[in-house]
C-alpha cells in the first residue's frame, strides 16, 4: 500500500506517480461553480483511464488492472493492490 500527500494549492495541477511498476498521471481541476475538485487519470502514454471523477473520501477513484486508488482523507491518496 502506498500513501501520497496531495496539496490542493492551485485550481489546476498534475503530477505523476509510479505505483507497483505502473506510471499514472493525475490531473486535478477545481470546479469553482460547484466548489469541488475533479480528477483526470492517465497512463504513462497519456491515454485517458478516467476523466472527470469527483474527489470523494473513502470512495475508489479508479481500479486499473490490480491497482486501486482512493482518498482516505482530504489530502491523502492511497494506492493498493487488489486480487
């Protein structure tokens, strides 16, 4: 299990994570009218895996192959392997 701290300082930002031998690009976009962030997730070749996911705590963002991503607090993202 991997834990990543996320700082929501900008209305649009991205970063790359290497998890269990896979690279992922996370793009966060603040929707000002509704006051929440959406997340776009891409693979290493910048192919979209998921677009426009609203950030919720304790709710899976994406399951890709055997890897699952989820926020466990407002600023902490976790990646874990599934069966």
